[in-house]
């Protein structure tokens, strides 16, 4: 299962829908994946009165994920799925693992470095509901600009970029990249961040959990 308790942003968005649907009547939240949190999240959607705009789809094959992501206006999640969504030109909102305050660092393309979804990073935190609403209410030109920036950000994790980075580090030409942070990020974690971008196909075996939000942005 992939719907785990530490992915607190699932509950955050369901709660945020109470506010979001007042501003964006056609908002829809699609959750792909299964796990120990699914029943609790389904009950929460009912209790919050938003079950009509939350859909649970279960596990989806990796081969279908590109179509799922590209049908959304905004993607929400953590891990390497954010990179893949960005590479497809869909703004990827960062779900901060273990966060209980309903906050996010914003979109992946608004961060730098290779750490982006952990608690304690030096990025400004914003309300998830406000960030999602802002995408619904921005102009088409502004939205497309975010899509283009998402694609460029994903290229930071491409095989070519990361492979050349490893070569340069190995030759002593430069130090490994890291997020600008006040805390130390272990070298092993940085290497995993580099390497995982080239192993997205493993998701076909390991399973996926995807979260997407869809709305008619003109309704804002």
C-alpha cells in the first residue's frame, strides 16, 4: 500500500476542499493508490461533506500514469513522482511529509537543489489551499509559464545532468549539489536523490500513489 500515515498532505487537501469548492465549484480531487490510510481518508471525505468531489481510483499501472498526470491541472505528491509530473509540464505541488499544518513549499519548480519534500527545508511555507486556489485563478498565460518552468526544473534531475554531475564530483571538479539549507543533508541522501530520477521505471514494480487536482480555472 502507498497511502501511508506519513503522507499527511492527503488529509490536508481533503480538508482544504471545504474552502476550495466555495471559490472553485468544479474542483475535483483524484487519488490513485491504495494503502492503510485509504479507509480513513474515504471516511474523512464523507465527514467533511466533500465526497462528491473526491475520487479514489486504487492502484494504476505505471504505463498509465503519464495519461493520468497530463489530464490534471495540478499534481500533488512527494518523492520522484513530483519530478515526473513536472517533466510532463504539470505543476507539481510539494506535499511535505509528516506536516500537520496544511502547508507546502509550493511547486517543485519554485525550489532548488535535490531536497524538496522534507520537513525543515529553508523554503517559505504556504497554505496548500491557497496555493491550489492561486493556480485556478491565474491567467492562462501565467499558468502556461508555470508549466514551462516545471519542465525546465525536471531537467535538473535528468539522466544526462545527474550522470555528468557524478562524473564531475568523482573527478573533484565540483562538490555534490544540495539544497540551500541550514541543516546538514547526508551525502547518502543526496546520492539517492540524484539516482532516483533515473530509476522512475522501477515504479512499475514498486507501485504508485498519485494525487491530482482538476478544476476549470476560469471559475475562479
